[in-house]
């Protein structure tokens, strides 16, 4: 870990430059510091509505990357992990001998100011972070929060400034970023191999979570999903209290259908405002944290029932030209696809369900091809407009294509699948192959939200 994480205190900082200020994570740090009266300046590769929002809040945002953008009087630079060492602004900071933190390191500094609750896991982090925060708010705990998506409950911000000494942080495992945090409570929703460009083996991915577990102090708490194999393995490293949740008979909080049980007692029914068993499980994780902090059961169950979801998670967008309902969703891992399609079937058991999915990275898609092939059994039609390219080699791109993935899905999931050949053609296919009885999910973590916008552009 960068020794600066332990040394730097934001209370000593007067001016910060942010590289990649329009990013979901970096912008949240900028907003938090800006509310404290710290002068915030930043740059991003292109202009966007996010930069416009930050400017309206008093944060100076520049377009492009240029050493000349960096003021001579900054105390600190915070950079997105996406930039490389040849970035001119980062080079300028080195020349100025100004300390530089990556976004995960800056989160680590922030975490040391609070009693931090870190929400981790390959899937479900954003939803669980928001549910936990809302439960704590309704319980009178008034936490701060950092999460990976703007939400209506925070006035469309991706963070919240509370008055208490609690902070709930969505903690990403990429490049072991979550190890920068000092957390008193850690939630592990699952340990499902991800980020193959960094974690070359599943064993290394699991080891990162073991390292996280070992960091939790003996007077801390781990809340863990009991039904996940690797989660059950890594919590054996814990020296603190552990609370488990899931459908397992051995779980401390047990889900039976939609009922929540503990120690043989029915506590109530978990009703969540968005469909899917995965969302009920996310609510259970939030419930366990909030109960440990003293929030009343009835308050929590009412909070979860009123929960309306987060950005790009089963998000209704409008109707297409063909009359189909269009949803935007973040699902891009096979297990997330399964969860989204299960939720879709739960909500729309008799509808024609279409998933237009943009898998993330060629390398990752190839590594997960067997899992992808069987993930779409609850879909009637799958369209793959493209594979989102990020840090892929020519060898990676030669290993798999939308057409070969579609063939694997047809064979493994027994549903129609096809290469969409780009967003414009996919828009045409969706309008030709759907009608008013169809539900279309535009899913992925890349820029597939553009497809959802194209489908409803004339039908808002």
C-alpha cells in the first residue's frame, strides 16, 4: 500500500487537482472535498454532462489532458486508475514533487476519517451500498456514503455527506484497491472471479479477499454471503465476529422464499421495490449491517420495500418504436446475467424477453465463455451488438467475437442468439423482432446505455 494513505489528511489540504474528474469514483471524492471548502480543479478526456454538473457545483473542469492545466499551488493530485504514467498532468505533479493518490488510495485516506463500512464483492456492491445507507439514514445514523452510481436519493449525486462518524463505501476489488481502506465493518456479497486482466488466476482473486478479511480488526465485523463457496472459504481467515446470510440452513439470517428468519424465528418478509432474489439477498446484507448498528427491524423492512433501485440496475427507460419495454442494466458477468434474467422472469413471467448484451473485454469474455454459454436460459432472444474493448490484445480479439459467442449461447442456453453488428443494426433488429409483449434489456458495463437511448429516442 502507498505509505501516503497513512500520512495524508484531507484536513491539511487546500487545493487538489483531479485527473479523470468526470469518472464516477473520482468525481465523488471531488464532491466530498468541495463541500469542505477545499479548492478542486480537474480534467477529463472529453466534455460530458458530468463535467457540467461538477462545474455547476463550483468545481473547475477542463477538457483534455495538459501539463499546463495543473496549478502551481496544489497540495495533492488524485488520479483515476485508468491513466498511465505518461499522462502529462501526472508527469507535472512528479516534477512539482506533489503527492499523488489513485482514486482507491484517496478512498483509503477518506476511510480513516470515519467508522467505515466497506461493501465488497464481484456483484451487488452498488445496490447493497445504497440499501445499507438508506437503512442507516432511516435508523437515524446519518452516514456519509461513496458509491459507483448517481442515485435520486442523493439528488443524483454518487456520494452523500452525512453528519455522523459513519461512512458506507462501495469498495472495488480491482487491482486490490479495497485493501487501501480501513474498515470496521466489511460486507462480502460474493467472491466471483473478475478483472481477469489483473487477476490472472481465480486463486489470486480469492487471495485478495483473504487479505481483506485479515485486515478487519478483531473488534470489527464481517457480513458474508453463506451460499457462495469462496466467500465461505475466505471468512475462515477472520479474527473478528462474522454474521452470515443466505438460503443456507447454517446462515445467521436465512431467506426462505421472501421470508427472513433468524435463530428459528420469523423476523418478517423481505419485500424489495425491485424484483429478483439477488436483490432480496442484497437487502439481507444491508439488514445484517444495520441491525448490528441497532436499527429497528420494522424500519429496515419498510425501507427495503420502498427501495426503487439504482442507476442502470433494472432501470426502466421507456418504449421502443415496436412498443417493447426498454430496460437499462449493468449485468455483464454471467452470474449477473442469470440474476437479471431471473428477476425479469419473476416480474414478467409471460413476456418475450430479449437481452441485448455488450460483454466487457474480449479477454474476459473468452475466459468466461463456458459460463456465458449457459447464462441465458431465461431469455427468448439474445443480441450481441459488440464486445467492449478495454486493455485487450490482438490475440484476445482473435479468440472470441460476437458471432462465436452467439453460437455458444444458442448451444448452451437453447435460445436464439445473434451478432447485432453494432448499435444501429441492433436497433433495427430489436424493432423488427419485438412487439408490445416484449421486454428488452440493454446490458453491460461499457457504453451499451447508448443503445437504450437509441431505442427510445423517439418514444419517450
